[in-house]
């Protein structure tokens, strides 16, 4: 043991430390060589199946390196329990698994911990099953159900349902066996696991066999067969054929109640009413089809069946015999029972005998010997029959428990053989032993039945208690759920009310903002309209009109009719253009300059040609294409004439209008006059009783501001006093930035 422990420690060093750095200190080497719990856990897992004693030794060392409630210790306990399982010490495996469960219960129940708990309960169910403690096994399986459900592991949940159904079947609780099997079936259908569905059909069929419900058993078996044919799984199709044949054989005898194979021979085969020969014919058909498929299997296909999966050397070596033995035996029975065909019975019986001897399936072999012995009895070959029955008795003595029913039938048949041979004393002795054993079997059957009833009672009592607890827990959860729903509804209603309130406030604010904006826009629109009208009135200055008409009158009085007609023509044309332009938002630059020219011609004629004017348009400006707001420049020209040029004492007044391009969206208009300047004009007009109130300039500035606001442009008006170096006034210059409009709106 000391050497083994040293070997384990050396393996741990190799796992955890690796090659030690020769440059490090001795302390560092010792620290690196010291194994930890995780490395010991990994090492121990390698020995769990092959050498469980070594694994347990490693796990005991690992436990010393862990805290009492650590998940690592729980993982070590689980693997240690597995080692005891492979040692077939199932009680110790349960105890250690339970310690792991207790540790995990003290840790946070997250999904990973919950999944491990489910596996531990499942392992305990397996250990209890191997200890034949079916009630405890079922309880452990039921504890695993909610954990697998919570983690959403449908596959493992179906496996636990399968285990629980099998346990309930073995304990005689067919009701709950069917319940769990149907739950397994629902999960397999949910996952689309067709193989699992077919096996669940077989399980449901086996449960029906427990209560001799052969018709329903055939329904499940044929469902399984149909599914396997659809999957083209010939290996399992062959199994289904054999299963269905066995059910037809069991169902053939109306008086057949016992599920043990040997009790078949209690049937009186001479009683035609006791056997349904049609069912035996159907069984024979399925057996032949199963045999045909099995004979075609190769070794790989045979190993897909449960008959060839074993740790036994004989089972693995004689895989074909292991696969065919039961089918040969069923064929021998059917030929003898249905047709009294002893030749076919003996042919298939010898084939089955060869298979059972090689695979050491002595229970099946003992049952076969009774079939062959009865066949020899029927043909009168009593010595051969005697040998078969005696060999069956020898085999049955190898297992006093499992072979009792076979031995009893062998004794009864041997008594019959001795009676026919005339050895009445031997016949009496064997008959007496057969009766004694039959009574013993009946007593054991009664004891088993009582134990089974007690087990079912305990199970139902526990299940009822669990159901009541489950009901109360469900009721509590449902109440909490309803309360949470109520709180959720209240929160939802509050949130909806708040949301509706905010929406209502938002709608009110939106309409208030919209109404305010519309009012502001209406004010701006009205102001712009009023500005346009005022501008029109200023451009149609009553003084200008009165003076113009006086000029016409002067022309007429002075017999200058031609000048009067020319003046009136320009005046009328100017009035028409002003009226037309006042009704639109934009006009072409050429139209605007034409109206300015007419206005300047009239003013020049009215003031006796006291000034001249010049209009200069840059060549880059396409005056027939460029559009501008109408009547922007005229008030500045009028101001230049009245306040600048009319105060000059000479007749050399000049107004220059220059139009050039500012950028792609605007023009520069410069109006220059050589008048007396603004300061001199202001002095001259101080004492003038007939002051000229020029509102056109202010209206034009307001109009420019409104246009800037509407078009988001940068229109402006700048007035500059022109002076010479001595500071003498040379006139005034007005610079206007005029916006370019994309298209004309001329009427």
C-alpha cells in the first residue's frame, strides 16, 4: 500500500508540476511538486473503471485538500461513488453520493450546480436499483425529475423517466410505470428522437406484458416495428419481429397466466380449446422473418443489439450464437406446441443448444432441454427424454433461486417418463419432490406477492404524500404568480397612465407651438403685405404724381404738346409697371431696370434736366434670366434725387446705378450720386417748412429684414458719405445686397 501511494504521488507530480526548472530554488521545486485537489481528481478519474481501489485512494487524498463545503469536494465525492459502483458496493456509493448532494445543497443553486444534483440523484437511483431497493430507487429518480426539467435537459430527463418506468414495472406498480413511460414518449416525440420513441414503445409493451395485456402489448410492439421499418433499421426490425412473435406465443394459451417461461408446460396441450393456433401461426411467421434478417447480419450489425453488448468473452466471441439462440428456441417451441412437429422442434432445438452452450446462457438452455425432452417423450424416445430432463435438473441446481420453476417442471416430466417406463417407485419419488417444490414455489409466490403489495402500498403512500406536498407547493407558487401578475398589471396601468399623460401634454404643447408659429407667420405675412402696400404708396408718391401732372400742364400751356405726350406716355407706362410688379414676389433684373429708367426719365424731365443718370450692368450678369424682388432700389434713387441732387446749385447732377455679381445667390447694387451729401441736406432742410418725409428708406430696410428671415439670406443696405481729401462732401453711395430668386413670378 505504501508503494502504491508513492506511485500515485509521483503521477500527481507529473500531472501538476511537469519538468522542474533546475534554476529555481528548492522551495519553488517543492511547491511545484505538491499536487492539488483538481490534479488528484483528474488522476483518480483515470482509475475509476479499471482500478476502482486505486481511484478511491487518490480521491481520499484529494478530499484532504478541499474545504468541507466546496464544489470541488462534491465533484470528488461523485467520482468516488462511481468507483464504489464499479466495485459493486452500491450501499457505499449511495452514502458518498448523498454527501455530495448535501454539499451542493449548501451552495448557490445555479444551473451548473442544479445539473450536477440531478446526475447525483440519478446515480443513486441506479445504485438502489442494483441493490433491488426499487422503492428508494424510484424516490431518487423522482428527485432528479424537477432538476432536469429546470435545466431544460430533455434528453437526460427522458432517460430518468425510462429508469423510473422500469423500476415501477419491476416493483409491480404498472400504473406509474405507464405514466412515466408515456412522459418519456412525449419527450422523445418533442426532441424528434425516433430511436428513443421506438424503445419507449418496447417499454410500454413490456409493461403491458406484466399484466398479461397482450393485445395492447402487440399495439405498442407493432408501432415500434412500423417506426423501425420507416427508418430502414433492419437490426431493430429483426428484434421487433422476435418480440412480436414472443407475444403471440404468450397469448396463444388462454389459461397462460404466469410470466415465467417454464410454466408454459402446465398447459394441457391436448386441450384444443386452451390454445389459439392462429396466434401460433402468426408467431411462426414473425419468427421466420426475424431469423431471415438475423442470418444476414454481419458482426458490426449484431453488436448494435442488446444481445451482443456484454463484457463477457464468450458473448463477444460468439456474437452470432448469442444473437440467434433465443430465436431458434422460440421456433423449436412453436413447431412442437402448434404442430407437434418433433423433427422441426429437434432441428431448431439442437441449433439453440449449440448457441446456449457456447454463450453459457444456462437458464435459456435449461428451458430448451425441457422442450426437447417433451418432444422426445411424445415420440416415445423415453431414454433421450430422461437424459434431457436430468440435465435440466443438473443445470437448475447451479442456481437454487432462479432455476426453481424449471427444476420443478423437469421433476414433473421426469416422473412422467419413469411412470411410462414402469419404474413406479422412481416416478413416485420424483412426483413427490415436484409437488413439494411446487408448494414451495407457491409459498414464495405468495410471499413475493405480499412483499410486492407492501412495496406498492409504501410507494403509493409516499407518492400521495409527495402529491399533497406538490399540490401545496404548486398552490403557493400559483398564488405568488397571481400576486406578481396583479402587481405587474398595476405597474402596467400606472406606466400607461403616465405615458398617456405625457402624450397628452406633448399633443397640447405641439398644438400650442403650431398655433403660436402660425400666428407669428400670419403676423409676418401681414406685416410683409403691409410693407408691400406702403412701398407701393411711397412709390406712387402723391407729390410725385401731382408734380408730374403739373409738368404735363406746363408742357400744354407752353404749346409743347409733343413733350407733354411723351411725358404722359412714360408716366402711364411707369404706373402700369409699378402696379404689375407690386402683385408679384420677383421680377427679372431687366424689368426692374426698365421701371427705374422710366422713373429717372420722368424725374429728370420734371426737374428740367437738372441731372443725368447712368445704369451699368456687369457683363457676367444675365439680366433677362436673373430674378430679384421688385421695387427695392427705387426708394434709394428717389432719396438721392430729392435730398442730394435738388440742393445742388449747378445742373451737373449725376446718378450712377451699377449692378455686379456678388455670389451665385446675390447681386451688388451701388447707387452713387454727386449731390450735396447727407449732412448738408440735413442743414438745408432744417428750416424748410415743407419737409419731405421719406418713409421709403425705412420700409425698404424692413422689407430686407423680412426677406432675410424668410429666405435665411444675408441681404443688407449700407450708406456711405463720399468726401474728398479736404473733407468736402462729394455725394452719397448706397450699397444694397439683392438676393437672386430662382424663377420669375411676373404676371
